[in-house]
C-alpha cells in the first residue's frame, strides 16, 4: 500500500499530537512543565527506537534482488487513529477490500512514526511540523 507525502505528514503529526496528549493525561499536570513532558516523550521515543533496533536485525538484500508484485499496489486514501489501551491505525483505500488495520501498543506507535519519518526522509519528502522531542 502506498501513502502520499501529504498523508504521511498528517499521520506523523497526528501520532505525535496523540502521543503528547496521552502523555499529559497520564502524568500529574501540576508537577510537570511542558519541557519536562517533552523530555519524557523524547526518552519514551528513544527507548522504543532502541528496542526496535535491538530486536529486529533486518536482513539486507542486494539491490539486484527485488520483489516483484503481480498485482498493482493500492493507494491509501485516508487513515483513522484511535487510542486507548490498544492503539488502532486504520488505513482506508478506495476499494474497501484493500483497507486494513493495525492494532498495537504505545511503544510500537513510536516505532511506526519513526519508520514513516525515516522513509519520507529517504524519499526527500520534507515532513514539517514534527515535534522537538522526536529523535531519529
């Protein structure tokens, strides 16, 4: 499934905003300044990314070996993000049968956001308005 640059940017902004909002709701507001909250988010984000790199040793393939797709890749037209104990990302295509969802936890949301940002960077898509606490 393909995501457009604009949709990638909106996904990252929405995920970051939701992560911030849920962090603020989960801590004592009176004792934490916005800077403290951003430091906690930066730490949480870094831990999630470090866990990903420790647990997933990706096997690299030479460029000459590429997967061939026999069916056209579908374009995602919108996404819905819901959160709670389980976070849910729903990706919608024009053809409903090609839509799908991911149910995951907060740590994986950090990893998903980081992966999207990294892929956008590799494509030279300048994703704007990303939070200061995000670490690559």
